[in-house]
């Protein structure tokens, strides 16, 4: 089992704060999504994008 999988499993198992967070998508701008995460009184805003170009496949 990889170390990354163990870390993610530990966070999901023991991260009790993640259950009270609320995720809201506030808009889409070209290839980007604007997202707000609220947890009680605090807010975190961020943007995410999906890749639009893919490297050519080598033969």
C-alpha cells in the first residue's frame, strides 16, 4: 500500500472537521471554476481547472 493512500485514508478516517464543511461552486469562467468552502465563520475561495491540452502519444 502506497504512503499517499495511507495518508488519504488516515485523513478520511480521523478528519472530523471535513464533515462540517460546505462546498459551493460560484461560477465558471472559460476553463476555470470558482469555488468557496465555508466552515462555520471561515471561508476559503479557490479556483480549479481541467487540462485543455494533452501531450501527443509516443509510438
